[in-house]
C-alpha cells in the first residue's frame, strides 16, 4: 500500500490567532463546521420561507403580520402578492438545494471526516479549501441580498427557465437585478464546490495512509468521493450557464432569448437565442445535482446503520458499485425533466430508458441495506432511527420515480404536485434525515459532547410522521392535476383540493416546529451536553473513532495511523468487544471476508 | 415714501386685475371619418369579472359620443401659463373594477398623489409603462389598501394589468393645473385662465395631438374646437 | 421503541395506500381518443409502484421489529444468499418490470407525439402570452393572416399583431379568448409563445405541451365528449401564472358553427 500522505499534504503549522483558528482557518475540521453552520442558517431560512408559502396557499387572502417587513411592495398590509409568493418560492428552492442539501451532507461532514477517514492530517490544498467555504458563504450573502436590492429576488423558480430568466424586469418584478444576483450567487457557489471537489478527489486518491486500500475505505468516504466526481463535472456546466445569463442581462447578448418576443406590447431587443439551450445546460447539471444531494446520505446512513446493526452490509462492493452506477447514469437521464419541453419527442423516449434503468442501482442499494438488517443486533438511538427513516423515505420518494420516468405518464404529471412530492420526499426528507443521522452520530466526535437522546427521539417521531403527512398528499394532489408553482388556486378544478392544502399546511407548521427541538438540542448540547464515555461512544470501527475527541489540529496527534482491517469488522470477538477498529493491529476471528 | 406707496398700489392693481380677469377656454372635441371598430372583450378567463358585465364591454381605444363626439381626449394648456399651478390636494382615484380601469384616462398634475384601488375579487397587477418617469410594477390583492403613487415628470403613460391583458388605460401627467378630459358629448372646459396668449393641446391615445393658440384678454369664454381624423384601422 | 417504529411504518404505508385504492383524487374522465393507453400505463405503474412500496416498507418494518434490541446471547446472521441473490433479483425483476413499462409506454407516447395530424385536421392557432391564451381560427379563406410582432396591441385586442388594413388574409381571421372545437373532430393545434415559456395542459384531453419561444410546436388531438373544460398554464411564466387559463368548449358541429358566426361578428 503506497502511503503518499507524507508527501502530498501541505504541512501547515497550528493556528495561533483567533482569526486563523475560527475564521480564516485552513483546518478541514473548522471548515467542515463552518459549512455546517452555514447549512443550518440556510435550512432555517428556507424553512421559514416554506411556512410563509404554505400559509398563503392554505389561506390566500390572509394577512401575515410582519410579512411586509420582508419586501417593499410584496406584501401590502401583510397580504402576499402573487409575485412575492413566487419570489419566496424561488429563494426557498435555491437555498435548500444549494446551501443545505449540497452543503451539509457533502461539504460539512465530508470536509470534517474524509481526511480523517483516510488517515490524513488535512486535505492537500488547505488554502483552496478555506477559499471554497468563504466563496460559498459569499454566494449565500449575494443571494440573500436580492431581498433588499432592486425590486426583490427573482421569481423564476430555482430552475430559472429561459427566456423569463434573460429578458429583464419587463417580464416581472425581480427579473432584472434579482436574476443577476441569483446567477452571480450560483456561479460563485459553483466555484466554491469545484474547489471543494478538487480537494475531496485528491484526498481520497492520494492521501490514504498505509494499509488503506480503496476497498478498505468506509462507505462514507466512497460516497463523498463519488459525489465530488459528479460535482466537478456538473458544476462545471452550471457555472458558464450562469455567466451566459448574466451576459444576456448586462452585455446585450441573446444566448437564451429568441427573436421577436413581445412583452407589454414592446418587441424585445433580443434575437437568435435558444429557449431550450438553458434547459439542456441546467438539467445536465441538475440531475447529477440531485444525486450529489442524496449519495452522501446513502453513504452516511449505511455507515451509521452498520455501526448500530453490529454487522457489516451484505456486500461492501455492491454498495460502492451501485453508488458509482448512480453517478454515471445520472448524466444520461437529465432529459426526463424535459419530456414535454418541446425537445424532439424521440429524445424523450431516449432519455426515459436510462431513467428507468437507474431504478436498478437504487433498488440494489435499498435491498442491500434492508436485507442487511436480517440477523442484525439493531441498536435504536436517534442516529439509527433517522437512518432507518431515511430508507423508508427514500423508498417512498423513489417509487414515484417509476411514474415520472415514463413520458406518456409525464404528460399528466409534469409540473404538478406529484413532482413536488417526489423530490421533496427524496431530497427534502430523505437527504435531510441523512443530515440529521450524521449529526446525532458524529456530534460527539466533532464537539466532545453527546446530544440529548430524548430530544433526539422527539425530533425523530415528529419529523417522520410529520413528513409523511406533508408530502404523501402531494402525490394525490398531483394525480388530480394540481399544477405546481401557483400562488393561488383559482381554477374551478382546484377548489375541491384546497382542504387538502390546509391539512398539509398544518402538518408543515407542526413539523417545522419540531425542527426547533433539534436546534435547541444542537445548541444546548454543544455547551452543556453530556460528555461521551470515551473517544468511541458508538463502538465503531472507522478511523475517525481512533482520534482524540474532538480531534486535535492534525487529527492523529502527530502519528500516522496504519490500517490493518476492512472498515466494518463487526460480529467478531476482540479484546474490546464485538468489533475491531481499522487502526487496531489486533488479529481477530472474523466472518468470511467477501473478496 | 410716496414712490414706495405708488409702487405697491400699482402692483396691487396688476395682481388684482389679473385676479379680476379670468377667462375660460371651452369647446368640443369631435372626429371625422369612421373610427376603428371597438372589439368586445371576452373576460371568460376571469369569471368574477365576466359576470359583472351583462353584455361584454368593448375596448376603449376610441370612445365616441353623440354627434361625432370624441371622448377621453386630454385638453390642456401646454404654453403660456404664468406658472405650473398648485398641486391639487384632493385625492384622485384610479379604480380597477370589473377588470377595467375607471377612468380610462386619469389626468393629474405632476407630483399629485393618486390612489389605485382594487374593487374586484381578483388580484390585479398594475404596470404603468413610462419612458421618462420611473417604471414600477405592483400587484394588488383584493381587499388590500389603495396604492398611493405620484409622478414627478410630465408624460402620457400607458397602463396595463399583466394578469388581465385586455385592461388598458392612461395616466396623463401634466405640468399645469389647467386641464380637462373630454367626456360623453365631447365637451371640455378650462376655466380660471388669466389674460395672456396660450397654446392649448388636445391629446388622444390613438389619433395623436393637435394644438390651437388662443388669447385671453379679460373674462371672456373663448371657443376652441378640435377635430381628429378617425381611421378604420 | 423499535416495535413501535415498525408498527408506525406499517400504519403509514397502509394509510398512504388507502386514498389510491379508494380512487379519491385521481385524474378526471378521459375525453380523448389517445388517453386510454396513458391511463392503462398509469394503472400498471401504480400497481407495480404500489406493490414495491408496500413490500419494501413491510419488510423494513418486519426486520426492525424482529432484529432490534437483541438479548445478550444473540448472534448476528447473514441473509441467506447474501447480496448476490438480491442483485440478481433487482436486475431481473426490476429490470424486466421497468423495461416492460418503458416498452409498452412507447405506443402511448407515439400516439400523441410521433404521429402527424391527419390531413383534414382542423387547424387552430393558440398563442400563449403573459397571462392569457388567445386562439385564432383562419376563417372562411382557410388561411391564417401574417402576424406582425410590432403591431401587437393588447389594449386594442390585437393580440396576434394582425394588419387587416394591408393583409387580406387576416381580415377574416377569428380571434377568441375561449377555444371552441367540434366534438369528434381532430384538431391540429399550432402553438406559439408571444413572450416567455408557457404550457398547454388539459387534464381531460390527456395533453400537456410546453410553448417554446422561438420554436413553434404543435399538438393534435380529438375530443370525444361535449362539455366545458379548463386549459391551464403549467410552465412558470411570471406573477400571473396562477391565473393563466382559458376554457375549452367541446360542442356539437351545429353549436360550433353558431359559435363561429357569433365570434366572427365580434371581430
């Protein structure tokens, strides 16, 4: 096993000043925590935005006290205008997809734990790493600034379809400066993620310590590695697309705007652009993006379940190959977002087949996870509850994919709440559950304290039941034809569905309140939580549990660990119990190791 | 002392005389030829408005009255007035009712505040399209307070509702307090004009502008008429 | 707690299935000639997805119930067959299932999108623009007059930018805010966007198609039942997106002819 860690990493001296320790830190662990804090603020913001949205949908003409403080003209007397609803919706989606689901499972946990899990002191490019966080943070500020600049945020949805995204404020409030700020923010976000992906890939390939072969990497490390490969290629396409949109606004170009468009009785000064070009660029990024959001969760949940089942998964390699297959296939399916977009209908058929095929690796992963529970010695705690909940949610969200993968059915379900239900279950719930599971599991290692287990279970129960109450009805609404992105339901056929929306809104507010339990737990435990009994409270095997708690500046206290075992040696008889840690030289009687 | 008193008395006489002498310009606006057919508006996409009209209303691009009267013509003093006049303090309103703008043409003084009222059960989106003034675009859900606005530059501004594309009207922002909008019989009246030489302009949204010069010497009423050429298209 | 969790999963799974089994909020009646295949695909997919969903949740719940909180002497066991059997099952069962769905679904898709309209389909042009649909019929001369974008004036109801003064063809064009069609007559819908992206969706007709600014697309369909239906926009197009709709009136041939006469008089 070739140990490159001694050469590759830039040794940097421990920080001494406050700024270097906590602000502009080169330490991957601090950067990971900074990302987590950013994701937390973003998640709370996105959640509050969703509350406003849901209240407006359920009680359309109600005045929400204080709402007018968020916008100069968007909420006269607290009553939400149609454009403000769309602006809140756009910000909700953008914040959640980018600043929560890409940031927390990948950038936050990955930055903290990937170097440790491979046995390294830090990542190879600590300065790029620091830059990646601060660029992402700046991107968030740029996005949020659209609330106070110009005539508010863009209202075009997180998907920002052309030409609405490029014709300017003549098409609506927020479509001028609001779009430019959105595109600038997301462009910056892409830069941050590219820098991050660079570090993740090189860490995984070059910094593994002696004995850490690729197959001995924990599933989380594999998940982060695969995700960063997707990130490198996907974000590299979105960033130029954002630049092209900005050029259409400020440089008089017409990349995305066709000729002879008439808005407000005025012929627009653009010609020759392509509406569909934006969709191709966006979804080429967009589909891998949703796998970027879920693959770390698949890895994290598998990792946590193994520890709590006290046995490895039925096949380590199968999970790795399946995650890889998801990543590769994710580039071939993006046209399923465009079945009725006006693209060549033969292309729609062509995209539908890989979309149907991608159910196979997803199914394999779920089957391996579920059937590994057979014969387990399952420990129930907050982390394992959220991990099991993840599986339930991932299945629920995944089966609705069967419908959306078929163009003929998509005729009925495209742009309805069925789609919104599908992606919320897999991303808004399953991926979030992965983040929660990771938090409860890794909190002791990151902070040196345990989270409160009772509050964790309360959080779990309310979230699990609440999430089903919110998002399962979305599917029924979609099947009835409830169109999405409507700020009010004025059509005749939508009237009978309004009571369903009221039920959903109540469920959403209750489930949202439950997240405050988590927030309280997080903050309270950080300062006053129980101390863990030792450095390895879960009796886990991977390298992060070999470090002191929390890990020192260079993770292993000046020593490079040596890896002697596969990552999940449970169900053995060793001097410490039914497991042996990867870094432990102890030879034990093991089950047949799968080659 | 005597020069000062004489000067004062002379000034008072002048001012007094101008106050005593205030003429009126009035007249009729008419058209010749055949105006374009005003199409009925189908409001079926907004049932709450459609049902307010027993028979569909028509477009208001050309509104006519008896004896070839031409309505919605803004007649105003474009030159010759001693000053811009006071900004009127009374509130004027622009009401959205039955998915129409009432009045179709709202004349106002620069910097005069006006209230936009939504009297319908649907949200309206008021989007005036100025070229000189600042453009804004605001939605007004039903039951929300009036939107208060004003413009600081003279301009004829087209007004649209983006949600209901057939809605169409105008703001006539004028730099004078002498203006009127012709109604029904096509009459207009511009009172309280001190003696002087004036240019009166008549503006119609489709048929353009016409001007006439008139001189006021005392208290008389001068008759000024405008005739626009209507076209079938 | 584990057993309670297992029961909760099962209860939630069953409660989720109930509205589907009771057909509570489903797509409305099909008034199209091509919709039968779409509805069949939907039912088959629902059966397969439903069974997969319930099976997965039940097995998960069962394993949580059975294998949690073990006694001190419990030993871990491996599922017989290991991962190999599962992988093969996934590839074969799921693979065949999805391929079948995909292959059988081609016909449903082809009927709408891969077949041309018949030669005697009635052409109607629909223009989508913030935030309304307007429909144009070619009139007795059977020709649509030219459109001039710079002449579009919504305030004077010239939504298509017609120039009847100079273009003879456009003098008999009929522009309406509702779409009336005769029952059992194939329609060739010519779709044009005036400004940004929009979409045409009629649930009962089993059609949905985006308008693409700069690329005129078309649809063809036949309505088989007289009635009044809603056409709604499903592509986010701005603040008035929620209110962008028009009525589709399917009429007898006689009623349709009367309607055309009435509309022609209002041009």
